[in-house]
């Protein structure tokens, strides 16, 4: 059997990473290139004419006289950690097939757990924002799924998608004309009902898409977003289960890989943070064709992301 060229592609090796980003000066130079690829642009007036001033090496705009630091206006704003730690975190998150837990991240970086957790949440938020505007098109395999709830079932609770403590979401995989998986969307929902399916279809699917789903009635709501819908009911197929599984080959594969990654890496995820972890898996899957370039893409998205303070990261947890 031939090897999958995507799975066996060369990534960014540790030695190459160290050569590129092994010092704070190299990280600062890379950050400047990611933020201003065509040279400095004042965020206030758009002027390019500037000078570097002071010990902090601020960019002084000659147009409006505003001083701008390299990290201001990005997720790195006011961070107490050096950029080398941030780049190391990005390297570990992007080059690990099943990601990395916050505990392991803290050990690898040599920082406190709370610091590693906060870095992880901020980077996940960057991935989430980077995926929000993307829509799937073409033939799309779609299925309902849940996370958690195993403890409730073991204690005699309700089984199925409506069980206690279960977090519902929808998996959608766009395939090529040759039947290969191309792009992924993992969409949290309040429940698996028609209203939620219509909402996520309008937000994440192109009107020209063909959605292939099982016989769950709520999936018919994708037609309200302009999509075509092709339901496949197990009991009505001519060849039974094997044909049904082939219809949903990739969505089942992705879902299995996702749950394996969560169980093996994170073990459990608190409900308020599930959308961010799903976004991380989705972001990495959709950029798997260029493993070496993942870090650059994440860093470029990070410098476009507005600062996310600690309070904003924790609000969802307090309320959840």
C-alpha cells in the first residue's frame, strides 16, 4: 500500500525551528514581517514614514506622531512572556498531530500551568476567528455528534444525543470530485434541531453545496440556506450498512480522529471551551496540506487578532 503523501509530508523540524526562531531578536524580526509584510504602516493614519525611538524600540509615525510597539494591537500585547515562548507554543500546537495538552505545554515551555493555559486559549481563539468566515462548498458529508456524557450514562442517565452533560455539535466534511476530504467544519449547536441546522448552514455552507446526511429530520433545514439535501436512511438502502458507511466515510473518520485526539491528549474539556478546541482541530485539519507552513499561518493570524485579555477568556468559564 502506498503511503499517504499528506500524512508523511515533512513538517517543520525542531532544528529548523531553532534556527529560525531561537532568539528573541529573530522572533521580533519574524513578528515584524508577519505584521507588516510591506513595511511599517501606522495603525492610526496609515503613514509609512517613521523612526525607531527609545529603549523599547517603538515605531514613531512622522505623520500623526503616534508611537506603536511591535506587539501592540495583537494577541501578544502586554504579555510578560518572551516571544520565544509564544513561538515555541505555536510550534508544538501546529506540528503535533493530536495537539498538546496545556499541562504538557507548560512542561515543554518551562512556564506555569496557568500561563500555558492562557497562551493555549488565546491561540485557540485566533484559530477560531480565522475559521469563522470560511464556508464549505461542493459535496458535503454531515453528521450529528456529541462530546462527553459518559459518566451520566454509567450512572444510569439518559443515553443518546440528548443525554445529560453532553455537548452537541455538527460535523461537516467537504469532499473533492475524486471523493477525497478537502475541508472541515465543526459547528457547536444548542441542540440538534431544525433551527440550529438552518443557522449553521447559513453561516458555514455555500448555497451551492450538496449536503449528504443520515435520516435525521432536522438536516432537511439545510435547504433553507439554499443547499441541496440528500438524506440516506439505513433501512432504505439496498446493500445495508456497508453502503451507508461508505456514504459517510470521511465524516466518520474525522469524528473518530477528533474524539481519539481529545481522549488521548486533553482527556476532558470543560463545556465553555469546547468551541475553541473544536476550532483548533478544524484549523489544523484545513491546513494539513502544508504542515511546514502552519506556524507561519498561525502567527500571521495572531498579529491580526485584537488583544484578548484574561478577563475575556475567563468570562465564559465563570458563567458556564
